[in-house]
C-alpha cells in the first residue's frame, strides 16, 4: 500500500465519521451540537479507563498499537465524545476481505445518565456502514455480539445470514449519503 492509498483511506475514514454528524443533525440537532466524533487516540483510551469497572473489557489500549500497523490501515476507529466525556468507541476492520467489514469492538460508556444512551451503537454502525459502502463492500458483520446486544443490532437492520453471521446487507438497502448535504 502506497502513500496515496493510505491518504485515501484516511479521507474515507474522516468522511464516514463526518457523515454521522450529518445524519444525526437531521434527527437530533441538539445532541449533535454537543457531540464530537473522531478517532481513538490517547485521550480516548485515558477517558475509557474511568469507565472501570466496566462489565466488559475489550482491551481498547491495543487499538493504538494496531493503528500503527499497515495490516490495519483499512480499519475504522471511532471515538464519540459528548461535551468532554467519552461516550463510546468502535473498531471495525475489513481484515483483508473484499466483501465485508467486521465490527470487532463496540462499547458505550456504562454511565446510564449520559444523554448519548441509546445512540452510540446506531451512530457507530452508521459510520461503519458508510465507510464500508465507500470501500465497495457488501456486508457489515458484527463479530460475536454480546447476547444482550443482539436485539439492538437486529433493530438496526442486522439479520443472521448463513455463512456470514449477524450482518447488514449494504447491497440491498443502503442508499449512502444524501449528497445535497455537501
């Protein structure tokens, strides 16, 4: 992978994160004004440490190492901030596939009082769908979802697909962005 390809991937990742704000702005502009959607960095990892004891430890600290590896250049990382509080994170990667992107980790801040409760998975999955669509992939697949999260994914359009897993079929019903917003 050359420098131009890496730059293109970085641009696609920024566009995917930005698209989330466009979509949310149409439905909940007040919340959108208080969100910042960026990449996972040292600040996000440090903020995540305050979540402990969280019910699940996905080992988010590894993401910073992964981001520096060429093998993970096409992975999408998302950190969702509400005001100055980390509200959630997501890591998704095609893992070399030409057909699918795998949502490997998706976690929301366990603080039930946050205004972002109920928004983190849909926001992150929207970014992943848009990114996968731009890459020309067909499937967004959630790898090994927690049993209590499976229903939330299904409400967001994911279905169990034989041989694929819990997946969202981009070829059937994802129209991509509304270009008039640009």
